[in-house]
């Protein structure tokens, strides 16, 4: 008997299972593309320095080239015309090959090219995995799984750190090759998910009515990009100076080694909790709250420089860390719908600019004052200013929508 009824959509896979599968696939993708492709260099750098294959100056160049590649990749997302799932697959393959290349050569110029390209690939994969994943979950009515996607970078960072800690005696070359092989395994596990045809599912979410007005859309998009750069600026200053302050404040203590895992655990919890918040809440107001939480976390480490202050600070900085990304990417989808990749890319690039600008502003300030505190207060102040800007923009948009009704 034929059960087909015209006008209906038949989905073989139950929606809850399909949503979970899509979210976990995107989580693994971001763990590979960012946790390995971008951040594995951090735990492996000491091994590369110890092995004599690299000195500190050239290590800095490799880190900078990766940031530059990430910025270029984010900006160029607007020019990519392939289907998001195909770009994600290409990004997984490229990450595996580039990671292996770091282990199979010792020539600096090849490393430099690889790290630059790896940065660009990380940006492309992040943006298009975000677009694909959020769209897929919206179509499945499974938005509660969105937070799982953004636990990927945190899981990748923690996993690479633990891997290097356990197998660091084998050297940097073995580390790069090991990461490449592990990435290939995880890429194979999620490969089929990105072959799913999303056109068979009807969207369940609606965009904000006011955002359909072209002028309001352009203004909202501009402010989203500008204000999304603020946490990049605040985060990189904090990541640069707060760990140094903690070690100075707690000499000989084991506590400073625990603050990074606390941050990572809070990051994962925050992403999962953020996805549980009601979808009708304004993303910009939630971003503002996240900025304030991070500002308070930074302030705690300055005014309460002991184990408790740094612990609570690490948690408050970590909780909203990837939740900020979730809210921003959702807002981009509200503003641009199926054409959100370009806006996501520009916002990601703004975050990268913030990361580049942070040390350039904070280092001279620290040198001139002889203290880390002014730089950290600057980071906290920037986050508060960004929160005020987001609240202002949300209120302005609501006022425009009210007048148009």
C-alpha cells in the first residue's frame, strides 16, 4: 500500500534523532577545525621549541600568520558560492592534510604557508558549519541542540591539551601526525551527515518582522559586526595578562594550572545552557548580559587576586564565551536568513580584528604604567561599553518596529 499523500513531507529519520545527529556532527567539525586546525599549535609549540626545530621569534610568526589567515578566511566567506555542506566537507579534508603537513616537514616556509592556510580553512569551516547547523536545527524544530555545536572548540582545546600532556614525550612531529590521524577518523565519522538534503524539510522558525525592512537590516548588521569585535578585544587582553597575574599572585601554588580547565568546563556548560533560553528573547540583550558577565569575571581577578577570585573569574569569563558566538550567529540568521554566511563571516572577522588589536593597545599601556591592571580594566570597560551599545541597538530596533506597525 502506498502511504504517500500529496503536499506532505516524509522524513525517514525522527526529528529529535536527526537534530542530535546534526548538532553532534557540527560539534565534531568545530573540534577538528578549531580545536586541532587552529589551536593545537599552542600545546605543541613548547615541543617544537624544545626540539630545536623552531625558535620563539619564528613561533610568534607562525601564530601571527594563523591569525592573519583566519581574518582573511572570515572576510572571504562572502565570496564563497558552494553549498555550506560541501564547504564543511572540504574544510575537514583540508584540516587533516594541513595538520599532517606540519608533521611531515621541517621547513619554516612550508610551516608558514600551512599555518596561514589553516587559519583561513578554520574560518570557512566555522562559518559554514554554523550556517548549516543552525539552519538544519531550525528546520527540524530542534533548536535546543544548538548549544552543542559551540561546545566543539572547547572540547577540541581540552582534548589537544590532554593529548600533548600524555604523549608529549614523543615529540612535536608525532603530535602533529597524531592529531592529523585523529582528525581524519572524526571527519570520517561525521562525513555522511553533511550529505543530508535539507531541502526536504520545511523551516519552522520565522524571522523578526522588523528585520524585513531593508534599512533596519543594514543598520542592525553593521552594529552586530562592530559590537561582536568587542569580546575578541576583551578576551585576548584577558588571556594574555590574567594568567601571568595569577602566577605572580599565587607563587608555587597548583591553582594556576586549574584555572584553564575551569574555563574550559564553564565554556561547555555555558554553550549548553544558552541553547535552552527561549528563542523569542532578543539575541542582542543576551549578548549584552554575556559581555557583562565576562567584565565581572575580569574585575574579580583584579580586585580579588587569590584562588577564589581567579576561580570565580575563570568561570564567569568561560560561561558566556561560546554562548556569545551562538547568540551572534543566531542574530545573523535572523537578519540575513539563508544568506547569513557573509554576515557571519564579517562578524567573525571583526572578532579577529579585536584579537589583533588587543595586545597592540594593551602592551604599551602595561609597559608605560608598570602594571597589568590598567589593561585588564580596559578589557572590562570595553565589554561594558559593548553591552551598552547592544542594549541601545535592541531598544532602537523595537522603537522602529513599533512606529512601523
